[in-house]
């Protein structure tokens, strides 16, 4: 059974693809409460209606090892890639002890702004 990791250390959200088919790419690093966790992944929250704040939430989860190891924090990481929703302006990744947000910027907007200057 999957459960949240202990802590989020770093989150990086970016956009890949192009204006017609943008992809949201999310990478997260965290700390699990013991070594040996497997199937570590980012699980996106599913919304019936888009969130008012425009933030896509994710849980950093994994499967705890069956043998009880020593309680020593272990580094874990996961990545997720999927279609970018038109309402999404940032991501938020949750763990037991904290959460971290990261804004996303459309790379093609930066070119438009520099040309206007």
C-alpha cells in the first residue's frame, strides 16, 4: 500500500513540447522515513472542476519495504509528465511534513516578451 514520503526537498516544474501540445514536467526529490522504498512516484490530484488558485497538486508517494528497516531518512525521487491544463500556473507537491510549490512559465512567452522590448 502506497503512502506519503516524509518530506519534500526540491520540486522543479517546467513545460516541454510546443504551444499546440504543451506537456507539464514535474520532478521532485524527497526523504522517505526508511531505506528500501520502491515504486516512488508523483500522484496527481484529480479535479472535477479546476482549482481556483490554478495549482496542480501532487502527492509524492511510494511503497514502504515489508521488512522494518532502521529509521533513517533515505533520499527518493520521482518524475511525472502529462498534458498541461490551460488553467495550471503552478504545481504543489505534498509529503507528510511539508509541501513545496513551483510556478511554471511558458517558454514561448519569454521570446515574445524579449521581442517586444
